[in-house]
C-alpha cells in the first residue's frame, strides 16, 4: 500500500519534471543524443533509486519535439532500428530557462514547509 | 503483475502491444519502435550477457510493459490537449455554416485535394512500374530481391503519405516505421507476404490516382465556379467602363444578371458555393484520413502469428 502510494506520488511529480530534465540534458550536451544515450545518462545519475523509468522518456522526447522545443534527425544503426538523434532548439533553450526558474521557485517554496516541523 | 517477465525482445514487444491494445494504431507503432531501439541498444551494450539476462533487468530500468504503456497513454493525452488550440466555432445556424472558414483543416484539406492529383500520379506510376517489373523479372534471379526492395520502398512512401495526411487532416498517423521482428531473413519475407498491410498499401497507392483525379476535379471546379460567381459583377463592370480590355468578352446570360441589383445576388451565390466547397473539402479530408488509416496502418489487434 505504502509502496503504491509512493509510486503514484512519484509519477505525478514526474509529469512535468521529465521534460525539464530532458531539456537540461540536451542543453548541456555538446553533440546530439539519441533516446538510449539519454536514458543511460539518466540511469547513471539515478544511482539505484529509480526516479525515472527509462521507458517513460521516449514519449516525452516525442512530445517536446512536436512542440518544437527539440529537433531530431534519423541515423541508421547497426544494432537495431534507425536512431533518432535529438538537439535542443532556441525555443527549447528559452523554455528551459523559464522552467528552471519555475522549478527553483517551487522547490524553495516546498522546502520552506518541509524543513520546519519535519526535521529530526 | 505476477505474469512471467518477458525473456526476449520479441516477447517484450508482444507484451507491450497487448498492454496498448485498444489504443490508436499509430501510437502503438511508435511505442514499439521506441522500445525496440532501447532494448536492442541495451542488449548490444552488454555483449557478455544473454538476451534473457538483459531482459530480466529491463523492468527496473526501461520499465515493465504496463508502465511503459501507461506513459505513452498519458503523454499522448497531454500532447493532444496541448496541440489542439481551443477554437471558438459557433455551433448553430449561419455561424456554423460560415465557421468553416475559420477551420484550418478545411483549407489544408482543400490543398490536399489539389495535391492528390500529383501524389496520385507518382504513387500509381511507382506501383505499376514496380509490380510489372517484379512480374517480368520473376523468372530471373533478381526478380525476388527486386520485389522485396519495391515493397520496402512502398512502406517508406506509405509512412510519408501518413505524415502528409496527419499534417493536412490532423488524423494521428504513425511517426515511426512498423516494427519488424528480428527473425531470420526468410521468415521475415514470409511475414511480409502474409501481412495484409503490404497488399492494402499497394491498393492504396494505385487507387490514389483515380481518387486524386476526383479530388482535384472537385477542388478546381468548385473553386473556379464559386470564384467566377463572386467576381463576375466586378469583371462585368470593368469591361463596361473600359477598366481593362479583355473583360469585354464576358457575357452574362440572361442579360439581367448584369444589372446592378443582381450583383449582390451573384456574389452571395458565389460565397455560398465557396462555403459548401469548404465543407465538402473538410468532409473529404476526414473520410480520406479514415480510409488511409484503414489501408496503411496495421490494425491495433495483436497479430495472429506465433
């Protein structure tokens, strides 16, 4: 019961955060990345705790791309279907700046309540 | 949750397809494509492990099929909501009739109808050439490879046509090629020949020529007749007052149509005809999108094979 409550909360939180993290990763990266590479960067940052399931980033990548925040190109691959490489657009960068500010504001707002009464 | 975890890429994709059953066929095709890209890269990244060993850990990294399926469902719903800008289209009476001019889909559908003659000729030529060359070369050793390349080409064309239709009519079409199971070469050839979609795609490409002719004629006749009505009074006066010479050739028959009081009626008739054409174009766009989806996109139900 606790576990499924936690999972649901995590899922609700991730709704917008996955997009923010993906934009940030692509913004930091010098070269274009494809889905699996991005997933692996997330996984190495995860360190055991599974915040994102890697399978959930693909539909978000597609949605960001549809909203013109990312562009993509297809490159053939030996190991499977052709890979779709993503790159952040200028519009994506300005959205990232905006979302980063919103996230910083939200985090400090939430922390203000959580750090008080709850500290051990 | 306690169902046996998938032990191979094909099993995983099959499970994912079952989880997505009932969703839009195009969404399923995309989800399977993404999953396959990840799973194959993951297996390739661990050459020391077997496919089954890699798949064992997949539920904790990529996510179990049901988790991935729900991610696609949620994102699709959100994207759909974000992409459809709410439009204020009057729902009744004259507003509903003339509101079609505010609907971008009506314009894009009309454009699609004009374009479909060109695409229809290209598809028809491609398909008939490919089929007859395949038949002619069938007795030679290159016959079968030629046919396979031709079918692969029709799949690319089908994907491109799908993108065009989604852009023009808003109907969700696949954004990724269809998933091919990585079985041996001959069993893939067999699957392709058994695949109903291979043959319906060929039918679609051939039928696009007659359909394209019909669409083109409707669009051109509709546009020229209604625009002629709208501009007839103007051209008539232009001829009468000598604004430009060619207009002298215009004959309004019966002659009372040239009277001043008839001008608003002519313009009104033209506007009504143009509005009817826009409604017709939007309707044809919707019908064509449904028809294209039925022929070009594999049905959402899991395939009976295996």
